[in-house]
C-alpha cells in the first residue's frame, strides 16, 4: 500500500484518490491477483493532456 511505503497518512491518500476520481483523472479497477485491493489507473483523457 502507498501509505506503508511513504510517510503519508492513509486518510490523506484516500482524500487525494477521491479528488482525482472526482476530476475524472483516474479510475478504479479490480486487482485480479488480490481482490482485496484496488488498482487506480489514469484515464485516457488524462494521458493526452
């Protein structure tokens, strides 16, 4: 997890992910190797700009 590899609090990371999703910059996808986790991927629109 991100917060385990950084000194950033989990609440801060969750808020940042929420903001990125609201701005349609990332999307959530299932992690097929471990269904307990989610993957966050850049949206196609975010890649072009």
